[in-house]
C-alpha cells in the first residue's frame, strides 16, 4: 500500500499545485450559477464567491461553462470485430476522449464462450494495462449464462465492475429471452442492471440472406437489413422480460421513434427502464449509406443510422429527460479496414469513431442552438452516467470533495470538425466539415490540466476506477 502511494507521489508530486478557476458558469444537472472553484490534491476543495488562495494558480474563466468532466459510458477500445481489431486501443482512445472533454470512459469487458467472467475481466485489464489518458472502467458483457457465471456476479461487483451488458443479436454474444430474464433478475437482486443491445437477430439474418440473394451487397443494404422495426420489436421484448423480472434495464444506443415509444410505454406500465442514444443517431441519417464510391461504409454501425424524423424525436426525448444518457458507442475503424466489406456489406466492420467529438457536438448543436439547456447537457454527458453507473458523487458533479475532473467550454470558440489533427486513430471524421460554435477549451483530470486551448497537452494520467452500485433515481421533465 505504501509502495503504491509512494509511486503515486513520485509521478504527480511536482505538479500537485492548486488551481483556482475564477468566475466560471458552473453547470449542474439542475442549472447554472457563477462561482469560483478551487482544485487541490486532485479534488474540488472549495466552491464559492470571491475565493482567494495565494498558493493557487488563478485562471479567469468568466463567460466559460464549467462542467463536471464528461463520462462516456459506451466505448469499444481494442475490440476484435469482423476479423480485425478497432483502430483505437485504450492508449489512443482515452487520449481522444480526453481531448474532447471526456474524463472517464466505461468500455465493455467481454466473457466469450467458454470463459468465466473473471477471465473476461482479466483480458480487459491486460488490454487496458498500458497508457491511459482518461479514467476508465468496464461493464461486463455476459455471453454465456451458467450457474457458475451467476455466482461470479458478486465477484464482479466486488471488483468494481458493477454493470453488465447483454446482446439480443450477434451469435457469439447473444442470450435467449429466458437467459436474459434470469440475468436481469439476478442483477436486480445484486442491486444493479444490464444495458442491452436490442435487435431481432433471426429476422435480421433472414433480411441479410434475402438482400444478398438479390445481389444487393453495397453499404445501402446494411440499413435495409436492419430496419427500425427490428430494433423496436427487440426493445418491446426486452421491456416485457424486464417487467416480468421486475428488474431495471437500460436500452443502449436507441436510434428511432418506434423503439423509443416502446420504452415510454414500458415505463408507463411500471418498468424501470433507462435509455441511451448516441451522437450519430442525433446528427447523421441513413441517406449517407447511399454515398458513391463505398463512402457509405464509413457510417456502417448497428443499429444503423435512421431518418431525420427520428433525429428530431430523439432530440425532444433528450430534452424531456426521456433519454438518460448520450454515449458514443465509439468503435473505430480506418477506411482500409472498412474495405474488408467492399464486396459484401456484412463484412464491413461496424462502428464509428465518436469519443473525441461527443462533447463539442452536444454543446454546439444542442446547447448552442437552443435544443437543450446547459443543465440538460450536464445530465446526459456527466451526471446521469455517473449516477447510473455507480460513480456519483465522486464524478458527475461539481461538489466539494468530488474528483477535480473539469471540462471548460468556451461558448464562443469556433471549431471545425475534420480528420486532420484529430487524436482518434482514424483517417476520417463522420462529421467532416461541420463548423461548431462552442467547444472544449480546457480539461482537468483529477486536478491536472491536460487540455489547453482545445489541445491535448498531457497524456497518461488515467486510472482504472472501481465503481459502486447504481443509483436508479429517474428524474424526467427537467428542461
Ligand atoms: Mn456498442
């Protein structure tokens, strides 16, 4: 223990200086207020008016929004998919996250067939064992449900892996409805829940066969094989299962109106259901799959992009608190990797980069354009993920004693989204050419300044964070 502490002091001892941020617009999930905030010893040590501290470096942040560091609760770094591995590993992925104002990611450890949950977790700890630039944790994906796996749930929670992931599609991962019922019930008894990927596997397989048999092999066949009804049906089924299990559940990456309506209906029927969406479903639509020269491949992800109407519905749901979190599902591949599916859309590695752009997009296009309030952005990017995933109030809130994870946004700062100079290890940007107004200026990770003037200046300070149990409180209707 002393040895570990000693190493920690050696690494960070020379810059454990205090920082006093003066006159910032502090944002919480409930609103904003102008105040000073003192960062010391890695935590927020004081919040108030007219704070002074002769030993602190003072920074004037008047007119800037001060957010609790953003948390991205859905990323895939170093994941093996479709015969290749994601372009971002933990080293580049956590650096990209931090550059975009995200001070913590929750990735997905996976128990593959034949493995214990402990083996899955060990594999992911090994994969994330190099340099990390933001804090991180894992959800645990359960792909095989046995009595011994059931016994391991308590061990995972003890290890700080307090939330889980289930798939209703993908043969290597999916559980059947009865297994999902048993898992949700077990997790409820343990005080937690799972996020679930909802798509109807068998029908999608049939649509894929049909499209391929008809010679329809381009990226446009991807959304045609995975219609919104296939997602909505699975969401409905999940909600029925959760209702029978009397267990909370999260529908991850909700993409469309029909699926969202299933969640709303289930809540009315008493199901404790949470919903996540992702920036790609708020900003991009399915017409992109029709782009010439195989460009549509760069937008292949599952579920696929939907319509502009779905985007509008999702934005309203974000504003109304119906959607709890906006995470990225960051799962990045280079254009060369996307070429694996040049002649067969089912071989295109699925996923988009997003961990670097989420905060800037949501602020500029959400808060800046009046779609949501600054407080709503705080809820979906910081506070709700912190509460739901057992990090609150260590993270997700600006409060005395909380980690000094701070994202400073300059609402006047202009930013062009482009592949050039991005930190993420990908040679395209799904939002190429988009001009933002309002962008991340500074980021502190546990008190250390890591981003200055929107540029990543410090890497490698991220750590594994043990999480506690979730807080289910569901507050809707805050605008
Ligand atoms: Mn995912």
